[in-house]
C-alpha cells in the first residue's frame, strides 16, 4: 500500500478540501474554493499544490507556492495537512520533501510552514531542519453569547462590501494599506488591482453581505472580511484599520456589526485567527468572548 505524491488534479478538489477541514477544522475549505485557488493563482506565485494518495484515496495535501507579493524575493510556503486518521504512514514526510524540491526549482530560498503547536507536530518540523518563528491562535466564539450591538462611532458609517459592488477599488486600497501593516514573517505589498479582484473580491468563500466596512467622509477606513462556506460556518479572514483612524474603536465596531448580522442570518459560531503578538486585536477578540481553541507556530527552513 505505497503512498504516491503527485500534482493536484481538478478531480481532487473535494478530497483536498476534506483533508484540510479534518486536519484543521478552524479553517474553511470547500471543493469550489480549492479549485478556485489553483485556477486564479498569479503565475509568479508558482502555486502548484500536491497530494499524497494511497489506494486511490487522498490522505494528505500540501499548499505550496511563492509569496510573490512580498518585497523580499524567494519566500516560499508549504503548508502540509494529513488526515488525522491517516497519520503515521509517511505521507507528511513525502509531501514536505516534494514541496521543498518544487520550491527549489522555482528559485525559492526559504520555505515557511504553519505547524500546530503540539509536541508531535513541532518535533516533525524540527527534525527536518525547520526553526520556530511567530505563532498565531485560532479562536472560537459562541454567537449566542455575543455582546450587545454597538452604535457606530460618531462620524462613522457602517456599510457592507456588497455596497461597493459597482466599484470595489476603494476596498482594494483599504485592504492593501491594512495588509502592509499586518504582523508576519513575510511582508506583502498589493499593487495589482485586477489580480485582487480575481483572487480576493470574487473568492467563493468571500461573503460580501457579511463583510462590514467603516466609512468616514466617503472613504473606507476599517473593515472586517467575512468568509462563509455555505454549510453554516463563518470565519473572520481579516480585520484592519488604516493608521490615521486607529484608536477609535473601529475594529470592534466593524466586527460587532458583522457578527450580529451573521447571527441574524442563522450562524451559531464564529472563528478567527489572531497573531499572538497582535495585542490590540487580541484584546478586541477577548472582549467579544472569543476563546483560543488551537495555536499554530510558523516554522522556516533555508533552501539551497
């Protein structure tokens, strides 16, 4: 019963999503979103996921590519997921090796990977030469215990992303500015509006009706991006405020609005991620009642 690692094929999308969801249930993945990510990836991202297959079953996956929006060239990523019921067979080792070889061929000089903060997972990464870096929490909120709805701050209008359907460019500008300030090992600089439209605005998990945007004097200045999977799962993909408007409670305002509308739409729980060093956002999530349900540690290995 040998394991074969091979390139992702369109017919793998459903099993690919199933493995990811089983391995990290705090993330959203559907067959549609998996296929979309592959089809819409920028050529410079060299995004070519791999699967580990055994007897016709996909038991492991790796999302592998290059952070092409980083100002530092050669920053690769390889996020490995093996189905919990199929671990211990060597699929993870084969996927890591194949991903590293693939990244080396396209000129990557470093590879980053997220590893669940559990002894077995961390030991697996460290045995292969990966060094721990920053960490991030997964958090869960029971929407039945959501704090009361807050009024919008003075001079602030709360709108939805759906209100910008005719011209999403102001949302792109807001997203780009906030992303540049996002904590992380690999920076990002958004400049390609058309690519952003393809892979962010039109992403199948993006819920524009539940995404809330704070507008001041006609300009978007803060937002919380909601993703939903059509199966009752709601995830905050990102929350950000431009520098000039921080300290006004806008992050709390947009999240409060989105979460209340999510509950009204029938959602019962919400998930989000939080960099462990991002104290202001962690304080906001704690205020809402989010509780940590798992932690990941970023690891890095030099290639070459």
